[in-house]
């Protein structure tokens, strides 16, 4: 079976290609590197929304796109969380980041296994998962930017949202594991 490339798939590939660009900009010794890194991350988040929208709206959904999209998301989130923790190394940031990355690996593995046995529908993306993703993207954006803005403590807000993300992450993981429990125990 040939892999079909279309606009949504190219947007997903662009999101993956932005990861090394974000890393380079993040480490540049330039006062605007955090701002540009945040802009790259936000643009990646926009391409995530856009590729899904276009795939559904233009009937361009493919098996390869359905596989690649969550991989791109998880790569971006894990990579940027590692950058943020490395830049501000402390357990208050590292622990929720580890929870989020660990959950992403666990659920990706569960989904792959469930797909192999024909039960992928039991662990499809839920509304809670979408809320979790939104909280993660907002938290990571704030933590990437880090500087106060218009009197708002951006970094502190990022911490709070990261903890909310970690709670939503664990909650959604438990929901997915409960949904797959019968299949796991067979």
C-alpha cells in the first residue's frame, strides 16, 4: 500500500521539521530567542489544528496521516518539555513534565497495541484528551516565553497550567486504561 501525501500530511511533516529549528532558535544567544521559540511552537500548534481541519473538511484523511499526526504532536511536546526543564532545572518543573511524557509514551503504546488487535476504537481520542492537549500547549507556550508580560507572571502561570495539564494527563490516562481494561485482561 502506497503512502499518500497531501496538504494535511505535509503540514504534519512541517511540524516535525520545526523541532530542530525551535531548538536552534531556543539556544541562540539573542534576547528574542524565547519569543521566536514561542512563536514557532504556537505556529506548530496551529498547523496541528489546521492539518486536522483540512483532512476532515476536504476528505483527505489517510491512515498514514492518522498515524503521523499524534507522533508529531508527541515529539514536539516531549522535546519542548525537555528544553524547558533543562533551561530551568528544578523538580517542580521536571516532575509534571515527566508525568506528561510518561503518559504520552504509555498511551501511544496502548493505542498501537489496541490497533494491532483490532480494538483501536476503544482508546480513540476523547474530549478530556483534547482539554489536556489545550492545557499542555498553553502551559508549554507560557513556559517557553517565561518573561512577565503586561504585568502578568507568565512563568508562574505556565507552572500552574503545567500542573493542571499533569492532572488532566493522569485522568485521561486512567480513562483510557479503564476503556481498554477488558481487552488487557483477556
